[in-house]
């Protein structure tokens, strides 16, 4: 599996972008990841599903409910 190469990484446990502070994956991260994984869309889906799992763990660690937008943020844009 390709490891992502982007400056727009998630700050844990908030899951906001380290660069632009938008919810991660931000627009720039999505664009860079799509380019990098262009030939390997299944690997992008696996990577994003695994990061979504990590985000669920981090974002609910304090007992908060699972954010309703996680599928949209992490997977809906993946081919």
C-alpha cells in the first residue's frame, strides 16, 4: 500500500488539518490523495476507511457520540 505524501495531515485527536485547520481530510488533502492513489483506488479506500476508524476512536474517547458526518468526510469522495 502506498503511504500518503501530503502536508495536509490530520492533527489527532481533533482530526483537523495541521496546515489549514479545516476538518480532515480537507480539500487539499483529498486532491493530493486522489492524485497519489490515482492508479490504486482500492488502496485509497482502505487507507481512508482505516483513518475513519481511528477518527471514530479519537472523537468518541470522551464519551461523545460518533459524529454523523464521518462517512461523508472520509469515504464518500473516494472512487
